[in-house]
C-alpha cells in the first residue's frame, strides 16, 4: 500500500522470495512434513503472483505489467535432508515450470554453495559442502534440474497439460521449431506417456535427458543412468550422452517415463 505508489516508473522489476512452508510447531520443533505436503505447496507461486498483480492494480495501476522476479526460492524455509534429495530436484523442476506459467520474469534458486545444517541435516545449496556423507562439491539433484531445462527447454512457453495428477508436463518451442518438453513424474511407479502433439509435426527424432533416483528421498542421483558416490550425482555431465531415438511421426508417440524422475525431451 505504501511502497507501490512510490515507484513512479523508476523500478526495473519487483522481487518476491518463496520458501513455501514454515515447518516448525509453536515450540520451534521441526514437524517433518511428508513428500506430498512439500509437493502440495506449488500453488503458492501462482497465488503470490496473482496477489502482487492485484496490489499493483489497486495501489499503483500505472505500474501494471512491471516484471516480477522470483529471486530466491527453495523447497522449504528450513534445511532438512529433503533439501539435498531427489525430492528437491523434482520440486525445483515444477517450480521452474509453474513460475513460467504464472508469468515470473526470473526464477533464481537459493543457493549455489552453502553448507550442511548439522542440526536438521540438510542444505539449500546445489553443491555439497561440509557434508561427511558426500564428496565436497558434489552436485545435488537441483543442479541437474537446471541442466535439464538448459538442454530441453526452448525460448517460447506453450500450453501443455497432463491427464495424470502425478505427472506434470511443461512444453516449449525452440527458435528452430523443435518441441521441448519437461516431464515430472512424482510417483514411485513408471509411466508411459501417450503424447498428443496437436499441430506440431515432428520429423521423427528425439533426444532426452533423465534425472532420477531410487526414490524421492534418495540423495544419490542418476543422470541418464549414470550414478556417482552417495550425496550427489555424476560430474561432469558433458561427457554423458543423451538418449536418442527415431520414431514414426505418422503414428502416435508413446514415451516411457521413469518413476521418481524429471525427463527433458526434445522432438525434432
């Protein structure tokens, strides 16, 4: 109410931070939320964006359309083990997709390198630090989420939906016309996706990358089937070949998706 009228065209963008949940009781004891509780918080991204847009309309209508950047986010406002597990990689994939759909100008993960919380046992960082169960600097699951988007997500967001509530699909178009998909399977069972590509007519080639683990609470990460020591995943990943396949573009396309995974797929 007081800040927005002072902008008067001088701000480049507005900032939001989102840590989704305060997981402590009244006595400051950690409450150990379930994986489902963590994943159930994604709606707060769109809710917060809509709330800020409403405040702009009410208090500073001249600023309508100003970019809103999510300059800090992570799984939870605490550092339990889940922050270092595959769960956070899956969650981060959905944050990036949902923030794009909600219209955020940026989505910046907190943080790059931080340190193990010796009390709660987790770490907000993408790289392991001070963790006796991990190689120093080992990439956590969230590192691979950003790598997957870098490889498989184009420059233009396009509409996509899933008929399965535990499978999230985010779609994009590359400047060369290729279709890029990020597919999140929250479930402990694999899926086979039957893709309806609408007006997109592929030539019949695909390339893919898969982030996975034994289950959502696994800290040992697999990238295209390659594993590393506990506490992280393989590195460097530039030497790990993507999956490649040919298919008949005149027939329906069925793609297997691993349990507890994030898949990046580019269709040519």
